[in-house]
């Protein structure tokens, strides 16, 4: 029976080890320390389990009633020695867990002082906004749901929220850290191997909590610099054919509705004035301008691997579903309050998708190699190289694919699944 149980458990453990959301495949010093702590606790728990089971077996075999006229064994209720013993043993077990746990916590916390970059992460409902703040060379960069960091470089993460409690969790790189309204929590991450690491909100936060995902992109320093420079560039040269003025620094008129909530870095000729207007007043709470941003920054959008905070792969079909009816894809999101099914015409959706394809560096997107790199699929992969002609998207209206209902999870993007 025991062998059967082990044979059923081991395949599950092996499958979990290949899961990018699993802690069983650590890819950083912090994650390795947490994994070591887990192993210590596991072996202590196993020893306790074996000891308890052995004591039960010995007691049952030694003191079992062998025949009807056998007297009852001596009762030991109130035995002070035994009571002291089974109080001391759990205390020793707790100390054996407590010491390495506290040591690991302090070690991980102390490494924050070695950070070369500082990034503020805001928990929104239900997506992640990322502000690069230090050093000055990256201080103006704002993005969403995909956090680029240089490999083998410690990055300080400041966690903020002005709505509800969220929890920032990248299992392969670090432990969990909550985002508390009115308080800034601090942690750090460092990836020892290049790759794409999956993260999620680990604290129930509302309707689309399960659909609040993000990624950490650990790239070489030159590719990180390419990401920063590309963010400041704005759209590539193909955008000039899509704007009304033929100016790459402008946006198509079809994007005017989007710019009520979204911004694009490196595009100088965006409409002037407050993009949010009074609709933002008090919606997110707090006085910080960062808290007043309603929608993700669209800079380098074509280089992102997913949309809607990790729900859909970033391709034309997914974008059509999202722009056609965002509420049918993700429950409770703010965009669904502004855009209902049919609000944006099909021809405008195609123009928006064509423009979004141009939001990438002229030299292409930063290269993702290493861990989970085989799962990298981006909108930029559909678009031709700048200057090759065309926009990368058919100007005709696609056959409208049925939009999934909020209760239908068949459309949810899963790491490892073909998109």
C-alpha cells in the first residue's frame, strides 16, 4: 500500500518541478535559501511523523489486549515525567524550525542593501504597474505586468497599493511579500540565470484575483539597456503610415478613446492636458500621480508576451477579443466600464492593433533567453521589420471569434500551452 501511495505522489512532485509557478525549481540565491529551509522543515516533519507512527505501532503491539481475562495495563495519567517530555520535544522541534527561519529572513532582507536598481510596483485591480525610480538612468520608465531586470543584479522592489491588499510572488526567484494600503513594503530579487519568470498575486483581492499575473524578464545588461532605450523611443518608423499626420511622433485618431487612460512613453505628440480628467478623481485613492493612472502604460507594447495581466497571449486574435469586449475576458476590470461590446468598431480595432504592433524598438524587442524562453511569444513576432512595408496586420475585419464568458476559463493563457 505504501509503495502504491509513493508511486502516485512522485509523478505529481515531478510535474510540480516543471511548473514555472513551483518553488521546487529555484533560480536565485533567495529562492535556494527558501528551498533549503523547506527541506529542513520537511525532514524534521518526516522524522516527527516516523517517530509518532512508530510510537503508535509499538504501543498497539505491546499493550494490546491478548485475551478477555487479561487485566488492564497500568494507567499513566498524570505522569509528570512523560508530560514534561512531550512538552520539551515539541519545543525543541519549534526551535529547530525557528532558528533557520529567522536566519533566512534576515539574510534575504540584508541583501536588499546591495540593490543596484530600485523599482516601485503598484498593485492595481487587477494588474501591476511598474515604475523604475533609481538610478536616474532609468527613472522615467513606466511599464506594466512585465518587469525587466539585468541578470545577476540585485533589484530593490518597493511594493505599494492604494486599493486592497495584494501579494507579490515570483516562486522561482523570491518569497511572498504583501502590498498593504498606506504602507510601503520592501523586498529584493535577483535572477542567477537569464529567463522569463512567472509571478502572481498570492492574496485574494477581488473579482479577477486569479487573473492578476506578471512576469520578471531577466536579461543581459545590454538587453536591459535596449529595453530602457526602446521604451523612450516610442513607436517604430512603421507608425508614420498609420497616423493622420504621417508623423511617427503622433498617434492615430482611432486611439483617442484609449488615451483617456493609457500613456505611451517616447511619443511626444500625445493629446495635451490631463488624460484622465475628473474620472480619475479619488478612484484609486492617494495623492501620488502614480496612483491616479487608470490603465497600463503602452510603451513597447508589441514586446509584451501577454495582455490583460497574463490572461491572453499578446497576438492579434487576443487583442481583438480584448478590445471588442474586455468585460467578457476579465471580470471587474476598469476598462470594461468604459468599453462595452461594440463600443469600438471593428475597423478601429484593426487600426489600433496595427499601431500597437509598431510599439517596439527599431532594432527589435529585447532578447529573452534561458529559463522558460521557449514560452516567449509576442505581438512583435507578427509584425514585419520596420521599413519592410505594411503594418503586420490585415486591414480587413477578422471573423469575429466568440468572446469567452467570465465563467468560461478555456481562453485563459497557461504557461506551456501553445498559443
